[in-house]
C-alpha cells in the first residue's frame, strides 16, 4: 500500500512573477489525484527529505538565484540530505539572461542525483496565459512522474 505521496514546491519571488508561476505549477500538480502538494516560500534543508517530488522556483537577479535558495541547497549538501532519485523540476521568471532556473536544475541533477524534468521552465517577466499553461503542465508532469515511480516501486 502506497503512503500519501508528497510534492514540495519552494519558490522565491521579489516582484510576484515567479510567485504566479508557482501557483500555476501548484494547480497542475494538484490536478493529479493522490498527491499532497505543499507550497512554501522558505524551508529548512531537512524538509526536502520527506517529499517524493521537489519543484524549485527562482527568478534571476544579477545572473544568479537568490540567497535563500542558495542557502537551502548548500545546507542540504552540508547536512548530506539524501535526495537521490526524487523527481525534480525548476522554474523561474527572468528578464534577459535567466540563469537561475538552469543553475538550480544543474545542482539538483548533478549534485543531488535527482530525477529531473528537463529543461527548466523559464518565462520572461509576467507570465501570460500561455506561460501559466506551461507552468500547470510542469506541475502535472512532475506529479504524474511521482505517481508512476511509486507504482513501479510497489511492484
Ligand atoms: C536589480 C535587478 C536585477 C536583475 N537581474 C537580472 C539578470 O541578471 N538576468 C535576468 O534575466 N533578469 C534580471 N532581472 C529581471 C528579473 O529577473 C525579472 O524582473 C523577474 O520577472 C523577477 O521575478 P520576480 O517577480 O519573481 O521577482 C533583474 C531585475 C532587477 C530589478
């Protein structure tokens, strides 16, 4: 019997654009029945460990992700939090260069060995309807993958 599956969405947003993306990703993940979806603005590294799927959102400021996100990942690495094989994805709003979601994806894939959805989802400034649909789709894709993996591991 499968325990309740959980997806954690953690995002940072200064002017609200990545936040809108996060809400649409949340709706997409919730559209798949049987998964508990939690959205947080700030988490401690150990909270990452009890989720089956982790979706991280960060806007790009000064060609980088914010300090909160950096501290979270550095903390998780330092504390040796095991995220191997968990489903992961990243997203974020940007203006011109958009590095943050790609940096995040690279870290969760190569440093933590997560099973990631590629590429990251990047949207310029304020997401329009098409952008929000893409966010919804990302959330749904992660949730479906989490479900599929849990069914496989039950066999
Ligand atoms: C001070 C400042 C620095 C920024 N630096 C970058 C940058 O290096 N690359 C980029 O693509 N966008 C950059 N942007 C644009 C933001 O990523 C963009 O406004 C984004 O929509 C902000 O997302 P948020 O509303 O979730 O905070 C910058 C914006 C500001 C105000």
